[in-house]
């Protein structure tokens, strides 16, 4: 980044280009935008230098960036310069955003916006408009963001700065997409595309193609989406980047699937999957597995669909991403529903609902609830089905998913019909029809009108006919024969009931023709599906055949080499016999050569047998190692469940007992006694949560055998972060922390694991230190290692407890000076993390005098 800033400043000095032009030269080389890339209208070079320095420090030292941004803001306040204050606030927001503190970022962006409104000079600066717009987009203030961006565009359209306009319209497209105004998003992307083509910017041409495709897909226009994704694919093919090619093959395949082009969709998805498997791109692999599962589900090839879905679920379970686990569970549940295995289907949808609702996206929860409503409707559990449908509707309303609302309203109508409540069924269908019409979802609108006709048929046949005619009109446009068949069957029954035999006969002929057409189409579709599956299997078999041919060819070459060697040996023997006849001396030499060759053969045979034995021995050793590893894992499992059954049972039992007692005697107890019970329940809950947190961290390390990702880090920064995280606990007990860790000392370790160790040790030190006490954190460095000491002057550890301080089998749990309850797992977890990072953890302690824990880590790769 620093090099880029030098280039920007050099270009400014050596040419007549303004900072805006230089800024967009930089934009064309990267997709990231930064505050310091633009000079705005600053006259003071000191502020520009500070902005550049703050931006350059952002990646490696966000704390320094934050400090510099505050300096800029303070300079602006001292000079009473609104412009400098705005730049300082924008930089502060940028730092907060980069460190994933979007809420704080929003506060700074809003302050900048409020200041800008009162500063005429800033209001005419298009770059300020751009950055305020981008900042407001981050905090979902789309209307305000749009206003600033449009102002910046208006300022630059007169000047004809195509680079600025290209980037601005690209951002405008993103803002419209966020607001779900997809037609305007497409228009903005098309405008950005015009400027990108004029500037020959391949990056922004690709961005425009992709955004037009995404917005078109949101509008249900998959043909346009496919067209622009295919254009983008041609560009990335020319680049020769296999992963980019695979990515756009995936996009095209998804569009083809939506358009029913299953053969092409399968071919592109399989090609993309092969590339991504070679590059081990887990994220893209999972997207492709889902796409393939859906395609095979559409083709009614349930076994293949299920195999891809289960592989997808396995990948997401390994990553721990709850949203992706939920998505995969819903896909598996949907397949089982198609297989009429409703118990299995319900299990996977309920599993989605069992995941942490604070983490899992509500759309996955809503989808699971809607699917469970459909399942319970199938198994004639109407009351339960209605409960699930109402919960799904509530979630869809919360997240403003109108398509989901329309679908669940249709299901709700069917439930009410089966419950005999036709009035409520009609209301649900009216809602489904209105939502489908607004969304231009003609298929759902048509089936809702037809089902409305079926519900009204017994009560008001005129209204029923009117609903059916509306459904038929839409279904004819869609050529939806199954919907037409349902509609005409209902009309046939109405005319029969009214003894209108001629009209009934007319509808009977239509129904008969439709049944024949549907049967023929289903047969044709099934044949086409089987051909697609057969072709896919043929391609897979061809790949296997080619692999086998390669192996066979290698064996043939090996055989030819052996035969050639044998032939050469025979020729050699013949030559020796000829020589023997000529001379006894030559015979003796030949005999000697034979002996030497024999010995060589015996020696080579011996070497071969010895190597084979070594391989076998190594294999046996590996088997023993695996058996030992399995035994260790089994022991870990037993230990894990032992801790759960022993240590979790007590606090949970306490919570239940205290809650039951409080519930039974709530009216009898005084307020003071109730507070005491609530306080005890809180302590027991804290203990349970703390135990679970450490237990799950330890189990993850032991069972998943997670490996560290060591890199060089400044131990000073890791310690500071840990102290910041436990600062509230220290402040609560008025404990001071003396910190003297060398800023230049580096370690080679996994940053997150070491942060966990320091945080645990500091938490323990606070727990066992009296109020107004002191904790010392300091370091000692040697040539190859660094040792960090965390010393407290608290209650110390007894000699008996010291024996088991790092043990899980006899783990020690002690109360802190304020009655804080420990889990006894934290130090064992720290010990494991240290060993994984080639470090050591030790301690000195004396009861009543305090404790000193210290760990040593290498400076260089181990």
C-alpha cells in the first residue's frame, strides 16, 4: 500500500493531474477504496500525510491508525476547521469498519454527515460525497447514501470525469440492490458498463456484467442473467484463471438450472466442481454441491441428489458455519420429503431449528418451519401443521420476504380447508394472490386462484367459476398443464352438480386431453431426464475408462521393458557360449560373469525382499499408531462425557432446584430472599456457561485435532488485546494491571490460540486476586524464545491442588475472592494450546502469597 501512495504523490507532482484523476488510476488497480486515496480539497499537506499514514497502518496496526485518526480530528477541532474534522471522522469510521465494528463506524459516519451539511466547501467536493455515501451504505443508511452519491455524480457529470462516474454508478447499483430496487440497479450497472468500456477497464466490465446478472435473477429474468454471466465467462476464459472460470461456470449453471436446461447445467457444474476440487476451494465446492443436488432433485434422481446434499452437510459441519449447516439440513430434508420419508425429512428441518437462533439467518429458520408445515399436512397432523405455518409466516413478515409469505399462505389455506375453516382458507388465498401478483409470480398466483375456486365451489359456485377463470387465464400463459387440469376438473364437477350435461361433457373432453398431454409430457420428460443422467454416468464412466487405460498402458510399457531385458540377457548368454567355444579363457571369463550376474540378482532380490519387509514393518507401525490414536480418542471421549455427566449435572441441578423452589414459594418469600435465589441461579448459570465454553474449546482441540496456523506476531499486541478484553472484569474489582512487555519481541505461533491462553491466565489472576489488588504482566526474551509472566498477589494455590492443576482426570475448581466459580478446565486447555504451538506452560505459587504463571514460545519456525 505504501508503494501505491508514493506512486500517487509522484504522479501528482510530475503531472498536471489532480488527486481525483490519480485516485481513479489507483481504483482501476484494486477493488478497495480508502479515505487516504483522495486529496479532497485540503490545502494543508500535513493532514493529507496523516491520512496516508493512517491508511498505511490499517492492516498491520489498527491501533496506530485509530490514534492518527484521532489526531486529525483534534487538529480540526483546535483550528475550528469543519473540513479537517470531517476527514478525521471519515478516517475513524474507516478504521472501525476495517476492524468489524460497524456500529461504531456508523456513529462516526453520521457525525461526519452532520458536519458536512453546514460546510459549503465540502458540499461541493464530489469525493467527500462519494465517501460519505460509501460509509452510509456500510451502516444501511441507503436513502442518505443515495442522496450524497447522486450529488457527487451531478458535480462530476459537468466535468466529464469518466473514471469517477464509472465507480460512482457501480456503487449506486449496489445501493439500489440493497434496497431491492433491481430495475434501477440494472440501469446503474449498465451506465457504469458504458464508462468501463470507454476506459477499457476489464475489472469494472466484469463487475457490471455480474451485477446485471444478479439483479436480473432477483427479478426472475434468468435468460438475461445467463446472457451476462456467459459474457463474463468469455472474458475470464481469456484470462486463463481456472478458479475464475469455475466460478462463472457455476453462475451460468445456476441460471441454466432455473431455465430447465439441466443437461448444460450438469455439464458446467461438474466441470466447475472438478476445478474447485483440484484447488481445494471449500466455499465454491459447497455452492456447486448444492447446485448439483438441486439439479438431480429436479431430475427426480433422488439418490444422487441426496449424496451431494450429505457431502455438502459434512463439509459445513467441519467448518462450523451454522448458516451453511442450516441450508444443507433444509436441502437434505427436502429430498427426504420427495422420497416420502417424512420422519427423516422432519429430523433435518428440526435440526435447523435447533441451531443457535441468534446466529442462524432467519430465512433458513422460516424455510424449515414452512417445510415442517408441509410435512405435517402430508401426514394429516393439521393442528401441528398450522402451528408451524404460523411461525413461518411470522418470520417471513419479520424479514420482509414476500415470496416466502405467498408460499406459506398457500400452505395455510390447504391446512384451514382440511380443518373445515373455509373462511380462513379464503383469507389466506387472497393474501397469497395479492403477494404473488405484486411479485409477478404468475405460477403461484395461478394455483392460488384455482385453489380458491375449489374452496368456493361448495358455497358460491359463481365466485368459484370467476376464480377458476382467472387461474385458467394465467395458467394458459404459462402453459401450466397441471394447474389447468385441476381447474377444469373443478369446473367439470360444478357443471355435473348443476346437471349442465353439455357443458360438463365439454369440460370432460378438455380434462381427458390434458391428462393425455400430461402423461405424454411426463413420459417425454422422464426419457429426457434419463438421457441426461445416462449421459452424465457415461461421462463419469469414460473418465474412469481413461484412467484405467492409462494404468494398462503403463503396465504394458513395463512388460515390454521386461521382455526387452530378457531378450538382451538371452543375446548375452549366446555370445558367451560362442566365445567359450573359441577359447577356454573366454569360457572362464564368461563363467565368472555368470556368477557375478547371479550374485547381483541374488543381491537385488535380497534388497527387494528387505525393502518389502521394511514397508510391511512401517505399515504395521502406522497401524499401531492409528490404533493408539483411536484408543486416545476413545479415552478422550470417555473423559469428555465423564466431565459432562459429573460437572454439568451439579450446576444444572442447582438451577432446576432453585428455580422450582422460587416458583413454588414466590408469593411467600420476601423481596430480599427472592433476590438471593435469583443471584444464586445467576451464579449457577455463569458456572455452567463458563464450563461449557472451556469444555467445548477443549473438546474441539482434542477431538477435531485442530492444528495451529503459526505466523510471526508481536506478543506485545496480543497481550494488549487480551488485557483490553478482560478490562471490565479487572475494573469491577478495582484491580490494576502493570504491563511491561517489550514492544519489539516477536513469537512464532497461532495468534488466536495464544490470545486464548493469555485471556484465561488473566481471568484466573483477576478471579483469585482481592479487590484493589495488582497483577503484573512482563516478558523476558532470549535469543530463540520469549517468556511471558502473569503474576498476581492473591490467594495462591495449595500444595495438594498444585499436583492436579493441569489435569483433566482430577481437575481442580476453586472459588475466587468474590465467590467466582471456576470450571477447572481453563488451565488444561491452556496447556494443550501451548504444546500445540511448541511452547511450555509452568507456574510458581504459594498459598496466601499469590501465583505466577509463565509460558515460553519460540521466536522462529519450529
